[in-house]
């Protein structure tokens, strides 16, 4: 006598098909939205509730805020790489080396040799922009380029979008180190101002870092010539100079804001707009180049 097995009527479960790659721009969007929203909550809460912490607690609070972007990257970007068929390798190592270079080379060189606070802060207008561009900007972008060049390029740059993933890891490492130095060596700031300071550094280092990373990517997939790297370094430095000069103007109430006291929320608006513009430009350039490759392959 045959027995009836109900499992025969149940269709076999299909295994979940993992995506091939992590969608980088989606991760960028999620992280930026969460960071901006969190910064607004902290800043507005501190302002509306009149939160004023004593100076002894500011370094710890600022340091915790400085680690928030890194935690977001781990939970969204790095965790996303573990859930795809072809994860990008070496991101954590890139970030570790970037942090070491930022803390051991970039910060000491800028603070002790360039010393922008001693002379650049007294300049205004174009002189201030160019001063930051050819000193702080070029130094930082050149060091980030070296980390990318010797840790990821050309082996890790398998697709054009990879330049975004790796440059963000290095940029976030630099920003995190500089934010922690601000917290632990300079005493930090009140929560609202500290939150804006943290995200502003993260945005500028991640966004401007795309310039040199994109140039490295074009060397891998095209033939723009080595002068492209020099031009990218100058452009990255100039963008740093523009950002530093204009953000300072917004924060202190200049450029038509009509306030004399610090206005960190206006600095946040400028930082977000600046980063969004650069992210948008390079998203367009990468998507356009990928589409051109598809057209060429179809014709071939």
C-alpha cells in the first residue's frame, strides 16, 4: 500500500539570488540621508532645548559623533558587500591605511608645517581660496591619491563605479581621523556645532576625493595621459579651497545671511549642496561612459 507524502505537493523553495554587485550610489544616498537627518536632529534639539555641556564632556561627545559616519558605512556599505556575489575586496584595508596616513602624515604636516590657522585665516576672497587650494587641498588630495594608487589601482578598479566605492573608503578614513583629532586634541564643540563639523568634513573628503579616483579610473579604461592626474590634483585642491573659503563665510553669517553669530546650520546646507553637486556630476560621467561602452559593443 502506497503512502501519501504531502511534501510532494509543495514546490521546492528557490534559493535567494544574490545581486552581482553592491549598488554604490544607493548606499551613498542612504548614508547621506541618514547622516543629514541625524545632524539636523542633534543640531535642532541642542538649539531648541538649550543644551550646553560642560567642557570636560565635549571631547567624548564629539568623538562619539565623529564615529557615527563610520558606523553608518559599516552597516550599509560594508554589510552590503557581504550580500553580493562579487564583493569589492580590500575596502577595510584601504580605510585602515587611509586612517594611518591621515593621522601620521597629513594632519602633522598640515598643522606643523603649513599651519593654515597662522596665516590663511587672515586672507579673504580669491587669495584665501588659492591659499587653501595649493597647500591644504593639494596635500590632502595627493595623499588620498597615493593610498588609492598603491592599494586599489588598477587591480580593484574592475568597473567604473568601483572608483566611487574605494575613494569613499579613503575619504571617510581621512574625515574620521580629522574629526577625532578635533574632538580629542582640540576639545571638540557643543553637540549641534560638533555634529555639523563632523558631517561637513565627511562630505568634503568623500566628494572631492572622487576627482582623483575618477582620473585613475579613466587611466584604467581609457588613455587620457598622465597630465590628467596633475590636472585632477589641481582641480581637487581648488575644490578644497573653494569649499573651505565659502563654508567659513556661510558659518560666520557672511554672503548675505544677515547674522553675526555662528550659523552652523547654514554651513550644513552649503556642505550638503556642495557634495550633492559633485556626486551628481560624477554619477553622470560614469553612467555616460558606461552607456557609451554599451553602444560601442552593440555596434561591434
